[in-house]
C-alpha cells in the first residue's frame, strides 16, 4: 500500500539543504512552532497537497544532477511511515537521504517509535534539534541555528549516541 505524503512544497534543485544538488521536500505539519522559523506556513497539519511516492521518484529520476533528497518541513518525523517508503524507493535509484527534524537524536532514541526509527535507518545524515532564534547563524553550514547538529546516522545508531558528521 502506498502511503500518501502531505507536502507544503518542493525545491527541485537546492544547494543549501545538504551537500550536492538536492531535491528538497517540505512536508506539511509541525508540532514545534519554533519562534523565527523560516517555514511557518508548514506548521498547520491541514493544508498543503497530497503526493505519492511514485510521483516524487519519477520527478527525481528525470534530473541526473540530483545527488540526493532532503526531507524538511514542517516536521518529517510526523510523516515517518510515508517518508520511509519514499526513502527506500529513492535509495533504490542511488539517492542519499538527509532529514531535518526539530527533535534531537537523543529524543528519538528515547522514544523508540518504530516508524521514526525506520526512517532514521534510511538516512545518511540527520540535522537535528529545534531552530533557536537566539542561536540563529548564517555561518553554520546547512543549519539555521548553532544548536543544530549534522549527524552521521549510521555511526550514531551503531554508537547509540549522536556522532557528528564531518560535512
């Protein structure tokens, strides 16, 4: 059964949402409501548009320049099951996955939600933590605030602790 994604928008070629040229999906819905969020239109869970895994994979396949896909938001962990299905299909065509989340790696590990853990396993990198306006910085690569980390997911899961990536 194909899970439907509720998305706010897509940037078909982004260079600011991870290394390389990335296809970035902004999911609809976020429980965090971080003050100063650059995507407040993604906060309501209603709205956006429905999209299938097949539609997105077909679009990604059309652009040979895309090195990977980034899940942003909104909060991707709120659509973990559908994004896991999409991530698996994208990995099958050679694309790597980056996921932004307002949760910390430690919160996700403590929670142990099966759908969220499965999504984590599909990701190359996780950019975790809420956006904090007081720590906003234009000097941190691929992040909005200094508290956010870029984690190597595989190494983090193996270590059972956050392992920062060297990108």
